[in-house]
C-alpha cells in the first residue's frame, strides 16, 4: 500500500512504496538507454536524448492534459554522496517532470540545437508532479530482475543496445551468470550472450580509441547489426575471433591486438565515420550484412572496399563470373518487362528517355551477339568432339 505522506530521503523505507518530493530525485547517468552522449553525460544531454528517442513529447502532452498518473512507482536507490535518489527505473517520467518544473532546462538544451516544446500546464496538474511514488532498493542488483524483464521481454521493451548494456552491467556485477540472467528476463535463445559479447567488442574499440559511437555517420545506432555480424563465421575469421566465440562466457577485449585495425574498418563499414567522412555501406541488414561478411573473406573484395568502391561492386567481385552474368541478365530482363508494362507512362515528349532506350537496344544487341557467338562455338566444338 502506498503511503500518501511526502517523505524526506531518511524517512523512505526500504522495499516499500512511498511518496517523496521530486526535489530529491535525480536522473541515472548510467541509464542503459544512453548512446554515446559522452564519458560524463549531463542532465541536459540525457533529457535531450530521451526526448529524441523515447516518445517524451507524448508523455509531456499526457501530463499537461491529465496530470501525472501515479500508478507505477519509480524504482530508486539512495546515493549517500548527496542524499538524493537515483532513479533506476522511470528516467523518462522524471525527465518529463523536470521539464515542467525547471524551465531553465529547456533553454540549456536549446543551446545544443534541440528545441523542446513544453505544453502549458494548469496549477492542479502541476501539483501532481510535486511528489511521486517511489520504491527504494538497496542497490542496482536488487532492481535488475524487475527492470530486465520489463524492458527486455516485457511490455516496455528497450532497443537492443540498451538491453545489451543492462545485461552486461548485470553480468559484470559478479552476482549471477548469463544463463541466470537469461532465465530471469525470459530469454531462451542465447540472444543475451551474443549481445553482451558484442558490447565487449564495442567497449574494446571505444576504450582503445579505435572507434567511437559519437563518430558514427548513421543517425540511428543499429546495435543488432554488430551482434548479428559477430555471430557470422566470415566476420569472426576477419577479426581473429575463435569460432563460436559468442557461445561461451564473454571475455574482456576479445579481439586480438593485431586485428584492432580490422575492427575499426568493420565498425566504419557498418556505421560510417564523421571523422573520415565515410558513409555506412549497410543500407539494410538483409542482405547487406551478409554480403559485407562474404566480401571480407575475399582479398579482392577487401581491396575494393578499402578503395571506397560500393559494397555491391565489391561483393560482385567475389562471386563467380558466370553467376554474376546470369543474375544481371535476369534482372535486366525483369526490369525491361516492367518498363514495357508501363509504356503508357511515356508521352513521346522526352528525347532523353528515347536516347536511353536506344542505348539499351545497342547494348542488348552487343550482349546477345556475343552470347550467340559463344553458343555457336560451344555447339560446334561439342559436335566436332562427338
């Protein structure tokens, strides 16, 4: 049962739901949702990222219209250094509350280029965010089972990177195994083990100055690209990882030191680099991630990628010539059929399109004549040999 009295931190009982003033609550700077903010994230940067990616705008509108619906308590831990509660679960809600209560936050965040629109709120709705229900726990470990189930396989799922960071921190605590973590959060497919292994690879790159998430060219960080790639044999071989390495308990710094330059290349190919002004070669996980891995297994394919050639071209260089030819010919036929079926869309006014059609006609004749020549030679040789 919730105690409706507003308590100071020293009055909040452990393991019970009670109310505290929002003045005593602070954001969790170790929140698994945070992606490459900085080594020392600020409250402003945390709120900005939650606003961009966690539907904070909708929550602000809801609170302004209905007040704070105090059904589910925030899970908090009392930090003895400042006698404030770190919110382990409920940072999105706290961010919204603080935006209403602290107008200066909006101005500070605007200096970094993000304009947050905070709706007007009535006095009675404002009163609903003066104090909220919390559930105090002695440490992070005590909250992990609940938070993990809710955000990894429950109704409020996190993105894969947040899940992986959460599981990795839990595993590092030394209080449980990955098998136990998977059981507690309902994972039955070794996904957590693969995610944590990929976190260790990413951290190795970050700590070694090989690659930084803040340098990536892609707007969204698709962490699934990385842990999917690292489960493929071609990427393992390229990076010097042992076969099926992610099936075992994760180890720190899994990539051999002499392969770190290759790790940077892989991360830049997957995520791009602002510093190097290189775009990601991955447009979609399927089939680009598979094609990149197969390209890395070929010396010629690697050279083409390093020369800045498109992935499609580098990948094509790794395939047998007859396979590339037949595939291209069939694609060309299908595309020409699509054009034939859409001829009503050409009104005869565009000379440039007619020029394109002439070029296709000449090219097709060259291909056909050469194929006919090779066909006749093959038939003739077969008959003379018979």
